[in-house]
C-alpha cells in the first residue's frame, strides 16, 4: 500500500513560519488535503486539493505539492495554531493519511 | 446543515464482528459525487482511513483492512453501515463517520465519533 510520511513534530516561535511536509512516492501526481485537529475535537480541513483554502481558513495557511513532497505552510504562527496536522492523499487507487505532525508554538 | 451521527456497540470482545451505523442529514447520498466514509483514531494515535461509499455505490477500502471491511448504504433511510470482522484489542479507537462532496475528497463533515473498545 501507499506510504505517506510526516515528521512527528515541528516547533516554531510565535510570528515565525511553520512548514510541515508530507512525503510519498510521486505524491505530486495525487491530490493532497490537510487537516488541523485540536485536542478533543474532530479534524477540520485547512487546505484541499494541494493548495485551495476553504472558506473561513486564514490566508496564513497555504499548500504546495510537487514531486515526492507536499507541504503545508503556516505563516505568522500564533498560539491558536498549536494542533496536530494530518495530510490525506487521494489517487485513483490510493487513499490514506500520513502519521500526523504535532505543531508546537514555543 | 449537514450532520452525521455514529451508533453501535462501545465494548466488544476479540473475534466479534463490529457493526457501526452512520445516520446522516442535510444531504442526499444519491447526489452525484457525494460519498460517506469511515475514519478511525486509536487513543493518542493518528487518523486511519477505512472505507468510503459513493452515490453510485462505488466503494473504496483501506488495502490493509480490506478483507475485514464491508460498507453499505441505504439512501432512503439515510444510513451507511460499516462492518469489521475479527475485532482485536488493536482495533480500539474512536470511529468517525465522514462526508465528502466529491469523489476525490476532502472529508468536509465529520460526526462526533464513537469510541469502540475491544477487550476480553
């Protein structure tokens, strides 16, 4: 089955930029969605189809997908962004999540 | 407003078969592109995608669990049922019902989830 790898944790100071990667073989040919999950809550879509921001998601959230890596970038990070982030990969014969990344705001 | 609610047993014994029901409202599962699926999350661990069924009865399963899973729908009663055979303690997790508006996702709407524990 298709393997998707995320770093277990990313730490960033307030006001800085956080970058979370999602690696998979030729992931650039697939669709990637990103979810934010706060403790005790259901996940929420923050980026869909590699780079689309759903209504209500701040412009600070952006996505990119090419080659073997998809990336979620959060600029001007604040304490409210501290959460677990998951990438979800969709392909014609592939569907699954990465292992998740815990974003810590220092 | 789209809502989804999971129901089923919360405690199971190893080797038993789990049957979960998702009852939804606010959309129709005979609308082109729409799908309803299941995602689980063991306590303190990552999300795991399980299965999805679409408006046209197309189904997709997790390759690692495919032999144990069956997903069905009833458009009239607005329910989707997931069965998982041969339950094991490692299957202890919160099981979420989810809805997507397009075949390729994302899962925009989530139920609150049901915690299923497996123990002898």
